[in-house]
C-alpha cells in the first residue's frame, strides 16, 4: 500500500511548486489528519467552534515540519477537493502560528490546474478579505476547546521557500539516519 506521506513524490519544481496531499476539503468542519503509521486519514475531531476550513488543507509529502508533522499547506481553488487527493500547487505565501508552544507554518498555495486561482503569485494579490478570513479561521478554530494560538500576518511567497526547503531537508535527514518518521514497528 502507498503511504501518502512517505511514498508520494513532493515534486520536481520545489520549492515554488509542489505536490500537495489534501486531508480536509474547503467548507468542512471535520478535522481529518494523516495517520502517520498507516498513511490513511483518521478523523481527529469535529471542530468545536462554528467555523469551517476556508481552503483545502493538507500537506507536502516527504517533509517534516518543526511540529514533527508533515508541512501544512492551504490550497486555494474553486471547489472542495476530496481527502487523499493529490494536486499540483504553487506557493503564494506563508502564515506562521504558535500552537502549543511550537511553530506551525502554513504554506498558502493555489491549485495550478484551477484557472480561477492559478494566476495568483503572491498572497498580496488576493483580496484582503480572503486573507483576513484565512487568518481569522486559525485564530478562532480552537477557542471553544479552551486553547489559543498566535497567528502572524501572511508573508510573501519567497518567505515560504526556506520553510519548504528546511522541511524537505529535515525529512531527508531523518531518512538518511535510517529512521523513517513514524514508520511501522
């Protein structure tokens, strides 16, 4: 069986363009996340707040972020994308959160094969209201769980490139040491 994190190629035009694996479709209030052992998705929870994901949410395969998860990506496109769908995306920005004391970067991207979004190259190209909605979602979605997060403003696409490269390198270093993150025992 193919493992969505370990066996999917992250892309050939990194760090600007990459493969994204979608976990949560736009509009969902179900928090799905990768089961690191099996590569399948598991339902983590239904969001406690009356909010829904404002973009398709997933990860870049073969990355390891500072929070010990695959690197998160928000992919803007016209339609909700089914969970475990692979799509080609281009980074247009970066949003950094502090969640449970750890940096939690979110790459903002557009679906390359969506004609309504594929011309955006910087987060600043988007309507300001769209950026406010994205940021506000992450400020609010854990409030009724009694948790708080800090959310920075969006940075330009170039700020995401180093984060992507570091996450790819962190994953590669783990593999080189003979340890596959969260491999089956």
